[in-house]
């Protein structure tokens, strides 16, 4: 009784002290220097600012909840530089902890960027936005970005890392960040000094304060002292969140992203903190051996034996069957990875199913336990090849999206499969991986099977939907009929998965992530080579 009473009194005392400290901090007006500059005031919670005006917000520790920038540089090192560069950055992590925030960023920039080609660097646009968006504080976004007439973000990280995310996904009006120095098109790993950035910056133009002082300029500080005088010289009020305040912030929900995240690239599927990256490097030898065992099971054993063995090896599959699809020869599924046709064939127990493919590697075709044939993007020739396969008594699995999408969205379905004039069984697929993505828009597609099967516990959920009877008479029913059928298949799959339908295509994805249109050149109908940047399903 006495111990419980003493514990209760202690908790009440701590709560009162926290509230009194908060009141004391809020009661302190921002002290002014003799030159009129405002000294940043530390608050334990963001104030409720009125809408309008201009906000200057620090990215590290302000807009972002995390107090560490290490995962972002590690992602650049792994995706743009490779495993050895990532390992070097990981080995330097203890030393980086001893450096201050600004010096640590400069050191990580050297390791992550040194020697990379500027024109080939796409991690800032393709891989980093997903990681950064997941770390955005909903409270700071509401106060400093969503409700302001103009938002200016300040970062000590290189502009190539943060500008695409801030401008394209959050709609920030201006970004103040150092450029990476380069020589002959390659990064030197050295960023501009703060003074050099400000000398080339028209601050009044960037902040765009309304004439006659009509807009208040407020600031949200963060980690480090970079660009601190930008806040002091131009902000009427500056709020520096404490560590305890950052711990209470919430992540910005996906539904509230100003621009939805549909496409992203890169192999790394987790947040590469120091501990998580160390676990990945320790897993790599075992993961490679496990991937080889899984591939051997696919190749050597029949489906009746390989499926339970793969389940024992950690490949989880959940199936929602439908009796009406048992006699169907044409299956149309959304595209999550290159294993989609194999899963459909294995679950259906049919080795006669063939996969219609486009731009997968020769190695993947050789290793495939079911037949594959390549599409040529010649509509008449592809339709004839698919019709011949169905007429010969076999079955066919198609992915009408034409490329994979990792997020809960469906790309526009090509109506080619609906021109075959037969019943089609829609298959809704949802996949999840914990360590590596098995697809890429700009990497080596021959490694896709290895990376996908190296995941500790890759999982698939498959739902076979009711068969749709399509009578298009080989494409003679007019262009509207196949398109309507394809849209109906897309709608049903999206409804089953809870995904969102889009009108985006393979071309849109590759223009954004790889800088090309994702096309494969055909030489005399057989020999194919990828475009300047390797394309991938």
C-alpha cells in the first residue's frame, strides 16, 4: 500500500514538473540582440500558427522526425555506390558518432558521393523519396508547409538528395541546400560551404516576403547550426523543437501526401539504420545460400513437391481459390515481381501455363520452370503468338500492366489480352518483402531472382476471382470492347486488393525512375537489347 502510494506521488510530481517547465519555456519571449536579430526560442511543442505567411523550416530534426541522417546517406551509398561503399560507411559509423552534426554530414557525403557520375545519379529522385516521406512529421508539415503561403526548406544535406523529395512530393517552394562539387561530370564528395551557398542566394527573393511587411516569416529549427543566421536575420519567430517533442511527433499518413508515392526504385526495402544495415551484411551469405536452395527447388522438383518445400524454406503463400477459374486457360494478374506467373502456375497446379514476358533477362528465362515467350510490342504479332498458345491447348499468364508497381496502385491495363476472345480469370496479387526488392528500373535485371529469393520471409497473397467471359472476336469487336474489358479486370483486381486504379503506364514509370521509356529494341523479331539504361519488369 505504501509503495503504491509513493509511486503514485512520484509520478504526479514528475508530471507537474514537466508541465511547469513547459509553461516557463513558453512564457519566455524571444530575446532580441542589440542588432535586432531574434534568438531562437526552444519550445516543447509547436504553436498553432495561423494560415498564410512564410515558413522557413530546417529539414534535419525539423521537418523530419529522426535525429539521424545516416540512413539517407547509407541508402545513397548502397544504391548508387554498391555494397562495398555501404560497408565502408557502416565501418565508419562509430567515428561519425563522435563528430558534430555538420561534420558528420560532410564525412558521409565524401563516402557516399565520391566518384559517382552526376548524370547517372538517380537515387535522389528514385530511391530516397520513399524513405524521406516515411520520416516526415505530420505536426511540422501542417504548421510549416501545408498552411503557409510559401514554404522554404533548409538542409545541410546535398541538394541532389533532398530537392526532388521536397519539391515534387511536398510542394515546397524553395530549397536552400549545398551543391556537390564535381569534376568532369563526377562528384568529388565535397559540398559547398554555408557562406558560399548564401553568397549565391537572393534570400529576399527566396523568402518572397510580401510587400510592406504584410507576411510574418516564422521558422522551425532543427539539428546542427547550419544556416542558423538565415533564421535569425529573416524570421520574426523561430521555434527549435526539443528531442522530447520529436519523439511525440507522428508520421505523415500516406493518404495526406501532397503527391502520392506510386513509383520508387532501388533494392533496399528497409530503413538502413546502422543496426539494420549490419544485420543485412550478416544475412547476405546465408541469404545467398537460401536463394540458391529456393531456385533449385523451383527447377528440379515438380510443383506438388516444390511448393511445400519452399514453404518450409520461408516462402509464405496465402491462396483464396475460386472454382470458376479451374477450367480457364487465360489468367490476367497485376504485376508485383517476376515470380507472378510461377505462383499462378504453382497454385493452379498446371505446368502447361506459359508466361508472356517483356524485357526480362535471359537468365530468368533459362531458370523459369514454366515456358516463357517474349512479346515484341508488335500488336498483331503478339496477339497471334498468344492466340497460337491458347489454341494449342496450353494456358497463358499475362501481366497487363507491363511492369511492376510496388505501392498499392494499379497501372493501366493493356487491352491486348482482351482481344483474344476467350474467358479470362483475374488474379489479384499482393506481395511483401522485408529486405530486398526483386525488381528495378535501372539496375541489373539478371540479379532480380537472386535478390527476391534472398529475402528472409517473402510473402504472397493470391486471390483467384470470378472468370470474365470476353467476346471480342480476335479484336474485331471495335476498340472500345477490349478496353472496357481490360478496365473491368483492373477494377475487379483493385477492388479485391483495396488498391487504387491509375492511368499511368510503363513509359511513365521508366521516364521517372530510369530516364528512358522502358522500351526494348527488336532486331528481326528475335535479337533484343535493352536501351541505354537497363529496363526491367
